[in-house]
C-alpha cells in the first residue's frame, strides 16, 4: 500500500523567478528519482520568515504531496539529497494519515 507524504521547502528568495524554477525542478527530480510519485504541487510564493534563516528574511515556499511504497529508505535519501541544494533554506517531510 502506498504511503503518502507532504513536504514543504523554503527556497532562497531570488528576484529571478527562473532560478527559483530551476531549484523546484531539482527538488521534483530528486523526489522522483527515489521511486516516489508526486500527485500535488503548490507554489505558495514569497513569504516573510518568522526569523532569519541563513541570513535570509524571506523565502519562496513550495509544497508537494507524494506517495511511495517503501517508507523509510526513500524519505531519508530524499532529505539527504535536498540538503545538498544550497538554495533550499529549510525543508520538512511529514507522513500523512491514511
């Protein structure tokens, strides 16, 4: 049975929307490369952060919902890969209830 997850990414706010789109494409490709199917994407836009993160006061919020059959391995691998993207300030992945 597929397990469903939700992930929120805060991407460094860049005036050039094309660079933000490139980061979003990287994120999507990393998730797909770990045998996950993305079934919902939401570009939530730029928001002010509650506190500075990596010297940034604003971030572009991006939300995805995805599903996978294998639980722990893929999620851990995705998180490690996301940490290599310099433009991602923060991210969180949570499992959704069935």
